[in-house]
C-alpha cells in the first residue's frame, strides 16, 4: 500500500527517503503547481546523513490528482495540518489511516474532527532533521517515534513497513500521556529560552521560575487526567536542561530565524486547557502573555 505524505519538509522527507529506499511505495503531495515544478526541477528529495547526500526521485503529485489515499502521513507544522488535509478528504478511501506527526496538542483533534470515519494515529518523535535547502534535508539527530491511537489500542499492520524502513518506533496505548509530557517539558523550557535569550543550559540560572512553572504544569496534567505525565516532571526538566545545555531550543531557533512558532499547540494549548478546567495558573498565563508580546514585537504570529 502506498504511503502518501503531505508535508515534504524536514520530518516528512526523513520518513519519505527511508521508506522509499527500502522498497516501499511513497507519493509526496505538494501544495501547488509552483512547489511541484520546484520539486521536479530539483530532481527529487535529498537526504544528508553523516555528511553524505543521496537523492531519491520519489513521485510527487498535487492534492487534486485523482486516485484514492489509504495511508496518509501528515508531516506539516501543527498550524498547517488541518488545511493540508482538507483538499485530500475526498480522496481518502474507506478505512483510510492517517499518521499525525505534529508536535504539541490540538492540531490532531482538529484533523480528527474532520475525519470521523478514518483512523488517526498520533506520533511523538525525538528524531531531528532540518531543511538545508528546498527538498534537501539533513538528518541531524537519531531518536525514536512513539505511535498510538487513543481510540483503538490494537497496533496497525503497517508498523512492519517502519521496521523495514529502519524507522525506530514503538506502539503505545498511552500516546496522549507521551504527547502531554513532551508538551509540558516544552512549556517549561522553550518559552523561557526565548524570553531570556539563552541556550537551554542558561535556564540553570532561573531555578525559581522553572520550578514554579513545573508545579503549575504538574497541576494541569493531574487535572486533565494525565497523572503519569505529571510524575517527576520537575526532575526531568532539570535533567533536560543539563543534558541539552549547549543547545538552542526549537522555539528559540524558530524565533531567531523569523519563523512562525507552534505556540498555540504548546503553551497556548496548556493555557486553554487550564481555562477549560477552571484552573488558575498565573505563572503559566503570564509566560504565555510575555511570549506573545515578544513574538508580536518581532512581527511574528502570536498563534
Ligand atoms: P517543516 O520542515 O517546516 O516542513 C513542513 C512541510 O509542510 C513543508 O515542506 C511545507 O511545505 C509543508 N506544508 C505546509 N502546508 C502544506 C500544504 N497545505 N500542502 C502541502 N504541504 C504543506 O516542518 P518539520 O520540522 O518537518 O515539522 C513538522 C512537525 O514535526 C512539526 O509539528 C514539528 O514540531 C514536528 N517535529 C519536527 C522535528 C524536526 O526535527 N524537524 C522533530 C520532532 C517533531 P513548503 O515546503 O511548501 O513550505
């Protein structure tokens, strides 16, 4: 069965190249004729691994191309996912499955609401990749991808394709807990690195601020039925700050490069969930406001 992939960016290309080079059929879905022409001119997707570049001439098409889609990997940013899936709805075959690679929470639900008859598998990945140029992606950090479906605990048969492609992965019945935990880690670290203009390690100089955020995030996780995601959060945040001290967070890099952030699906989602549960989390709310003001000042979207 063909892997259709919408979002031929960093992670989408990383998946596409590994699937295609291991003999699995892959089709890329590009947003419009301009992007399709640019892709054709490039001659395919290039993946750079350990300094070596390989090009994969994976077929690409427009969303309007005829033909059913049974398996769709959605590899756009969270703020683009719903709009990217929209033009593909009428192509989805009965029983189609989607794999949603978006970071944070909120976009997965928005997509799933449009697809009451399709299965949506959620993913949480620690793999790292970045775009060096159009359709040229660098595999920057090995990692692992957790997959799961909160509505259906049985693992899908296509995990064998990931095995064949050498994509490190695991199936979990608790994907929401993993996504919440990652969201909480992100909320405790990334916005502060932007506001303090520092690497992750710089947060070691702001222990009280980090501590109070972890306490509020733990309260939120408890309240929204994710106690496992709250367990030992503060300790893990401190470990991550130490282990990744020399790194700039993904949000820091987005802001530094004038790129839109996924704020609405991270800190924004945490604050919106707290409000829905009538929970007052003053430090988290103030962090959200300060971050929005910072983005606004730099002409970046605040959602
Ligand atoms: P990215 O490099 O910006 O790639 C996103 C791709 O989506 C772009 O190629 C973009 O197309 C495409 N796209 C957007 N709207 C589209 C549409 N309507 N139709 C077709 N294509 C569309 O993003 P990424 O870094 O791979 O991130 C994807 C998700 O994975 C994010 O939620 C991110 O947080 C998460 N994630 C990323 C990494 C990483 O290392 N990169 C690691 C873990 C998690 P154009 O090229 O035309 O703009």
